[in-house]
């Protein structure tokens, strides 16, 4: 956390330092899929640490979008007449 300004990096440091166990961390994807419970009560707080490189988000979104089009899920978006960068 001292070298990488991403909130989640501090959580991993805390695990490494023995101040937090991996059992105390949940994956947001597992919560949204219903595989892991979210909050047990209104007093609990969920902290989402978003990190990474935006280009990875674009690449991941492209895969999801193309898969949805192939499977006929959702709506095809026409973002431009022709892409600027080919």
C-alpha cells in the first residue's frame, strides 16, 4: 500500500502481516452470484477496492460484449459508423 496506491493492496499487506485473514475477505462476484452471502446485518460495511489498469477493463468488457452478441443476449450497440483506430 505504501508503494501501490490501490486500496485493495493494503488488504493484501494486512493478510501478509497477519492482521487480516483471507477468510475475512469476500469476492464481489461471488456475492452478486449468490455463492457467498453479502452483509449479515445493517451494521456491516462492504468496502470495494477497485484497481487495475483501465485497458484491462476495456478488454474484459469487449470479451463480455462479444460473447453476449454471439449468444443473442442484450442489445447490440452501434457506437460509431466506423472505428477510428483499426
